[in-house]
C-alpha cells in the first residue's frame, strides 16, 4: 500500500463542548491534509511527491487551476480527544476521471495512539481559473498522484 502520511496538529479551539474535536472541524483537518499534500512547500526539501500545485495554482506550465469539492463523505469511528502529537492523516487516491479524482483518508492518532478515528472520501474537480469550467488533469498531475492509487475505503463512506 502506498499512502501519504500527513501530520496535522490539533488546536485547542478545535474542541467542542463535549471535549472532543467537533465533526465540522474534521472537514477542515482533511482540507489541511490535502493542502499540505498537493501544494508545493516553499522549502523544496520539505515537498512531498504529490505536491504538484505551485503558489499560482499551476502544474508545471499548465493552469492556473482551482480544485473544487464535488462530494465528501465521512465515517466517524471514535471521538478525537485533544492531543499535542499530530494526527496521522493517511491519504491516497481511489479513482481518476478526466477532470476529477477521488481521495480516500484515514484519520489515525499520533505515534503513541493506534486509534482509527475516522475514514473519509472527497471527490475533487480540477477547474480552469480562466473559464471556470472543468479541465482535463495534466499528465504531470497524474504522474505524481498515480503511485498513490489504491482500493477505495469502506463503501459505507461513499453513500
């Protein structure tokens, strides 16, 4: 299995009145993992293989683009308590379309916590900033993301 591991720290403000991470906050945590996985870090030494978008949202010479969320589903398996160690967001791709990709996630505890807190899927669509319409994913993007293509998460999430 080839999955990208993206550490995402919690903030104290991510907690709700029930003393765990709010369900809506988990959507933001998944967003943060996508940003870190797909957008190039300013320091080339810290870039990951899947980072294809530069600061202008270009992939190589192509673009600029937007990525829009077409669909998202989350299965909450356990409450996420506040912890100082980052969550381990594991992500991979389950499908590529012409202009879209489905991303799967597992949300795990930090290095000393083997709890699987949740699973999720997100379908993103690549859109031209100029036209506002969907565009075919560039080959450079497919080449970077292709090694992370795996089986989908449990079908209950996709419903």
